[in-house]
C-alpha cells in the first residue's frame, strides 16, 4: 500500500468534513440568531410584565460546563487543551468526546462526540433540571472554535445567566403582543432551546476545528513525504550520472588501449 496515497485520502476527507461542517453551522447560526432576537423582544419590551427571576441563577450553586472534545487522539493537542481547562474546574461537567479525561469535580454525563445527536434528549433533561430547579450558578461550553481554514482556538462561552442588552433603537421594541399562556414559561422554553442550539453549534464548530488540525497534520506529512521523494530522486539521478560517467571513462580507457 502506498502511504502517500493513504495520507492524500485522509487529507481530502478532512477538507470535505470542514466544508460540510461550515454548511451545517450556517443553519444552526441562523436558528440561534432568531431565538436570540425573540428573547431580546420579550426581555427588553416594556409592554410585557415578566418574572425576571426566571433568568437569574442561584450564585451559591456550582457551575455546569459542557466540555467538547474529540473521540480520537489523532489531532495534536486538540483534546489536551480541553482536558487542561476541564481539570482546573471543580464544578459539574458534561463531557462530549471519548478522549476526555476528568480528574476534578462531578461528571454529570459522558457522551461520545459521534453520538451527540442520539443523546440530545438526555442533554435537554440535564439542562431542564439545571434551569428549572436552579441547580447551577452558570452554564458554559468549552470547545475548540473553528476560525478559518487554517486556524482554530480554545473558546469558553457562557450561556447562562444570559445577558441580552437593550438596543439603542427604541423602535425595535414598539411592537405590542397578544400572549396566550404563561409568558415566563415561554421565556424559559426559549432559553432552553437557545442553549441547546448553541451546544450543537459548538459541537459542529469543534468538529470543523478537529478536521482543520487533521488536514494540517496530513498536509505536513504529505510535504515531508514529497520532500523525501524529491531527495531520493536526486540521489537516484546522482547515482545514475556517476554510473554513466564511469562507463564513459571506462570506454575512453579501452579506446586508448
């Protein structure tokens, strides 16, 4: 088996996965943005009477952090960065990624990154308990954020308590509403849905970042393979020239004799 061809295939698939993740992330970003706008309209509209305690956690409780890593140990320091941040945290944790290694705090749940979709119901139940029962002082995610085709960085994002600053444009809040049902419950459900979308978006961004690292690593391997091939070709040409020169000298010597 030609190792160069294997590395080329790995490199190509990493690029394809990054592109696929970018397209998928666009959908989640759109939904997350719409939910944020809805939360903004409700929380900052003076025509609505809200129980603001819905959005306030109990500061005495521990934090809840979702640590998003990889199922594989292939990609350089990808999991190392997340593991390091995780082991400095004494709060409650949800670990997403088979290679996550936790030595501090309480692990609420472990999920393989590849199984996140099948476990979204369980993630939602954890979030409901956290928000409804005020079990945590904050909810955060820590993940490797995709920046561009060559760059990613470790990012910490707080999802709760959620700050929704009022916009300077007062016209944005002049619309009136007819509300059926418990407005505080609607607000709570919107917040839950927003957090769920942000977690899924972070998983997708982390997947893209993982494949950026994989693509970079395989490209470096390809460059080294090609460098060795070029060096070997130069040595073969040098040997061939030396042999040809030796033959010329030998032929010339025979002619003189």
